């Protein structure tokens, strides 16, 4: 029996073409830059606020979910889900306390911090290619901000430095005016007191004589 000649377009051609297509589909996607989370401010304190902003999130992400835990598997720890559409949509989940909101870039904002907010936070970013996970630890301090003593009161956030300085200067000027007025009043009273050789002189008024008194 002789060898069967290879014919162009035979079954091997189809097999090789199928293998080539399958190999191109199985090629790994370009590596995604690892996503990290930055805290602003880096050392949040009780009563303040903080932003947890993912860095280098996928540009084609369709939604992201935040969890108050080190994983994204417990539905009870899910805070919210953010959809970056126009306009953006945010849905609240089981762990939402009413103080959390989401913003552009899938950033999580927490207001009115308490010590109970300390812990791990995880974001799950769903993109058109693959999901991305990132976790960060949020420390909440109960100490006052730097520059304030234990008994000092922080200025109202609505007052600028110029307004505060004006209030302080006005208070000092008022105290100075009161002191000057008191000095002039004291000097005036001293000048009206009769003196002789530098010593005060007693002054007697002419009172009406009582019956029976001598002339």
C-alpha cells in the first residue's frame, strides 16, 4: 500500500486552524497594575471624616462594592455598591450606617468617625476583564489633633484664620479700653479730693443746728 499524499484543505488544515484560534483566545490578558487604597487623612480621628480612595482602578469598571471586612464574601459586611454611570448610582447594603457615601473612582467617604469604625475595609471592583480586590486597615484615633492641648478647643470649621484673628484682636482692644477708662476715672476722683500739702483734707458740711445746741 502506498502513502496517501497530503491534499491541501484536508482534515489536518482544519485541526491546525482550530488550534491556532484556541491558542490566541487562551493568551493571558495584560497584567493589571495592583490596586492600593489611600487614606485621606492618613491618621483620622474620632468625630472627623476619612476617604478611602482606590489607586489605579480599572478604567472600564462597571461597579464596585465596599465591605467592612478583610474579604468580599460576607454579605452582612457589605456597605454599599457604586455604579459609575451618568448620573452615578449608589445602593446601600447591610453594613451601611448612614454615614458612608461613594464617589468618583470608587472612593468611599465616611463621616462622623467613631472608634467602632476601626478595622479592615475591602473593595471589589468589577470590570469588563476581571474583578479586582484591595484591602486596607482603617485606624481611628481618639486623641486630639496635633497642635491642640487636652483642654484646647478647635476653631469652628466655618471660621477662617483671619476671622479668628480679628475676634482675638477685638477682645484685646476692648480689654485695653476698659483699663484706660478705669484709670481716668480713678485719676478724676483723686483730683476732686481737697488736699493740703499733699494730704487729703476733711471737709465738713454746714448742717442745721439742733434745738438746745450752743450758738
